[in-house]
């Protein structure tokens, strides 16, 4: 089977969505950039299947230019394939994507606001806040456009009244970032219970971002 290693990796991490409670049952989805028959595209979890039943052949390959669901596969790609594709097209550095309805990120997303730098770890998403994509119906082009906008200069964002999405240089990286976003959102909900948290200054966040850049280079 083509791209068997990648298919197995997607299944491994889909099971982790469940076991780590990042996105229980069949919510959320995972993809990996890939090439099949010289076509550039991505492999993505199928629509409506429980993670524990996934087999390598259930993972769907989609070309980057493909508008509609592939016909020669028995499985349909995740209904949210559109923003996966648009992230791969607009972010050359994105090699893997994790989308999750993780509890705290979803709760925070329902407020439709960016998360300010109440903690310096906000910088993990690539800037001095974590943006929240405006709400649109799942699977639509409008939602995809909103996600791409919220990901400008960022590698993760919230999706209003929905969840979160994170990408990385590999699946391990993207998954870890999604877990970090969930942690940050958990901390933020606790902080808000005590009133308005103190927010770090723009100057301080710039220092953190510069340090993080050097750290990555190192
Ligand atoms: Zn979703």
C-alpha cells in the first residue's frame, strides 16, 4: 500500500487523540503532507469513523488541487479537509496538522476572542497572542478562510465555538503543540476565575519571542 508508514502514523496519533483526551470519540482529525502517484497532497483521517477501528486503507489521500472528495476511495475524507488543504497550500512549513475539540480550547474558543499573553508560553503559537478564527459552519470554505486568517504568522489558533488547530514540521510536533494549546487554555480558564489576569507587555513578549527563535536555531 502507498504511504503505509504515514498511514500508520496517522492512526497512531488518532488513537492518541482519544487516549490523551485531546479530542475524544471521533471529533477532531489529523493529516500529514504526502505525495501519491507524483501528486502533491496530504493523507487525512476519514469522515465519521471511530479512531479505534481505523485501518491503513481508511486513511484518505487528497491532492492539493482536489476540490471534491476522491471517488476511487471507499472512504470520504474528514469533512474538515478544506482547511487542512488550505493550510498545506499557504504554509510551506506545515508538514502535519492536528485539529482537536479539546475541552478547554473549545471552551475558550466560545468567547471568540484571542488569548492575550497572560503567560509567556503563548509564544509557542508564534506570536504575542493566540488568535481565534471567526465562526463559520464546519467544512465550509468560509471557515477555512477564517482559519487561514487566524494563522497569519502563527502555527496554531482557536476556532470560535469549535476547537483548535495546530501544525508542525512533523506529526509529533503538531500533536505536542495542540497539547500545549490545550494546557494554556486550561490555565487561562483558571486565571479568569480569579478575575482579569495581568497581561505581559508587548516588549516582554518580544524578548520571549526572540529567545524562542534563538533556542529553536540552537
Ligand atoms: Zn472540528
